[in-house]
C-alpha cells in the first residue's frame, strides 16, 4: 500500500472520530452515526492494508 493510501485510511479514522464526538456533544445522533461509519471505513481500509502486506510477505519467502 502506498503512503497516500495509508494516509487516506488514517485520515478517515481521525475525521470520523472527530465528527462522531462533536455530534454526540451536540446531541445529533444521525451525524454521530455517519461519523462512526466513516471511522469504521477507515479502520477497514487499514485492516485490508495489513492483510495485503502480510500476503505479499508470505510470497516473498
């Protein structure tokens, strides 16, 4: 995974977490759910990246 993809995944996590926390503080549950979804998508991209890197390493050996 390129550095850009890694940064994008991390940015989604950070932005999602921030949106979720602000929305909870304000009391907007719909936006909080959207923030949680964005955060989950960033985490999923990170997990996919890890799996991809591990599979590449296993073929190099």
